[in-house]
C-alpha cells in the first residue's frame, strides 16, 4: 500500500436520534458473572472501589457512578450487594438500575462535611461477612505484576487485611473485569456495543465539525466550542492546543489565538468513545517551515500506511501480537517515536487495557471495543499526526443481533465501511464495525479538509 494525499469527499453518515440504554436485567447478570468468576478464584467477597476519575468498574456493575465522592461496593455470594456512599451520593445511588442495599459511610464525603451518622468501616465490613480466614478480592482500576499491590486507599485495604487476619487473603482482583483477554468489561453485549456507537457519533461528529469549521484567529476556547459537547459524561478532559503547547500533549484549551502555521491537536472523549486528530494549521505543504515540507512523505504517509494495514488485519481470532508487529515493522524507526501500545480496549473509561504488545498471543474476541490509537511522538519539528477512532469486533451472530436491534446504527456502520473501502482503500474484514463519523479520515493540512490520506 502506498499512501497519497488526494481529494476525498467525506460523506454525511448521520447521527442517532436517541441514545441506546443497557437494560436493567443486564446489570444483574453482570453481578452474577462477577460472582461466578470470583468463586472460581476462591473469593468469598469482592470489594469494588471507585472514585470520580475511576468509575468504570462500579458503573459497569451497577449503573451508578459517584459524583464528588468515592463509593465502595461489597459483593457476596448471595443477597443484594451493599453500596457504601457519602452524604451527597446517597440519594443518587438509589436511582441505580441494580438493586442494592445502601449504607451511609460519611468518610467518603468531602472534607469537613458531617460525619456523625455512619458506622465505622470495620463494623460494616464485618457485618458483611468479612472475617478471619476470609478471601477478599479488591477491584480498583489497575492491575500490577503482583496481586499484593492494591491501589484503593489504605484505610479500606488495611481494614480488610485486619479483618481476615494472617490466615486470610486480600488481593488485587481488578483483572476479573479488565483482563485484556477475557475480562468482563472487554467483551461487550449488543446493547453495550450500541451505546458505544452512539458515543462515537457524538465525539467524532464534534471533531468533524471542528475540523471543517475552525479557522486562524479563533481563540482555543472558542474553537473547542465547535465540538458541541452536549453534557454527556466525559471520559477525559477536553484537549485542544495549538502552537508550541501542542507538542506537550494532553493540554486543555487556553486563551491563545490559533495562528496560521501552528501545530494543532484536539481530542474529545465521552464514556465509550474518543476521537483525536492532529496536524498543521496550513492549506499546503508550502506553508510549512523549511525542512519539514516533506511532512506528508516523511511522517503522515508511512503512518497512514501502517494504520491501513492494521485495520485490514483486524478480525475475530486475530492475535493482538500481529497488530503490534505491523506497527513495529512499519513505524519502528526511532523517528516515529512510537512507544505506547498499538491500540487498546475502550469502555466507559478511555483506556481499559491493551492486548497489543510484543509477543502477545491474546486472540481478539467478538464484542471487543477497540481504540485505533497509534501515536507518533517524533519530538522534532515534524510534530505528529493522529487518526484516533473507535471500532468494535462482531462475529456473524453479533452482527445479526446488532442489525436487528439497531437498524439505523447498522446502516451508519455499513456506510462507513463502504467509505473506508471505496474512498480510502482500506478493506475491512466483515467482523470490523467502524463507529466514527470521520472513519480513518486524515487531513494533515487542517485548512484544507477536502484533501485527505488514501491508499486507494
């Protein structure tokens, strides 16, 4: 495949009229699956901790995400789970689709708020059956090389370890939900896949509106308004930066005026989706600084060829190591600065886990939602390029269920696949469902979005 810059007409793929929802019964089923897996591990209790930044495991299980505060879920083999919440989340937790017993634990509340109506944590956990010789799995949001490493707060882990004593076990069980091969959250059902397609429509259409609507002279804070954020919960802060700041990464918009010739990057993520693009605020290569006017030939072209081959290799059953090797072979030169995984899994959180690493034998499964997230970091005047979009993998059975349950979304997916094949030259396996309304669309010169990369 040889990439080139060409006139590419980006179709209007449409937008969903309503947001899909996960049925209440699904949350009950998720808790039962967690119980089954924890029993196989030998746990008699699973304790799930969440804070505002890391809500995904708790929200996946319960449909509840704490605001301002933290929350703790205690799951035993039987009975309704117990949710511990602070002053301000007690009412909200009652609206969760999963039936739960609620208890006020005010140490989860903000500093200096009342703490006069809750029991000590140790008493609560003991009443939930945590005791001598018990085996407790703790779910935070991160796994480590050793299960002994647990990142939720010491007051919780210390209380659990004190209760189970020297004959018991308290260990990291986050992999039950996020293991890259078979974690509960990395394999999605048809309704969750539809929710993610909806989310990707919001973020990708926002980035599309910005790319086709912004111009030099706008302040960064004005440009970010073109994203049209509708209040959906963010999976990460809005990122937009220009000029020298753009090379620093992850920055939020400031008062800076976007100027012609600037470097520019934008990323917009809500629960289930994120889209990112990067390039230069110019119309042609002639406007670039001397020495980098081969930007497309030196960086963008090889990058697009690698991403195109990565896409073409996707299918259910593909080993994730194969995807890693494609990127390593094509972009392994230190100039490209690729050092993160060649793609990862996405859910309510922007990064769940990644099966893509050297030597990985993990096979991609039907229902996996993936982020096409391959980021050059040249550290040179060439800056970077980026084409970050979301997809899902679906075997024939899941595709049939999706098409029957969500026909408008299915038509959008079919149209995106046709565009990627016909206009961009990226032939996808039937298992691949592109969710972005700018699917693999990469216009390196941002003031001329009619010209984009293609291998057609």
